[in-house]
């Protein structure tokens, strides 16, 4: 299982499901990585998302 995370002022922020507090999880690295690429292409800050094994 994989999750998507980023550092925000030293704290780790985890991507959540829409309208929920539940962490969005992925069964395979490839699917998570594809979403990370899409998220980072729309992020102008230095807080880029990354895939982490759960």
C-alpha cells in the first residue's frame, strides 16, 4: 500500500480522500506516482508531493 505525502513547515501532510479525513491509499506504486506527477505539475510551491510506502 502507498500514500502520498509532502512536508509543510516541518510537518508531514498526507493526501486525503475528497470530503473526508481518511488517507487516500493506493495498491500499487505506479498509480500513486501518476497522481503525484499530476499534483506536482499544478503546484508552484516547493512543497511537492511524494509517494511513500505505508
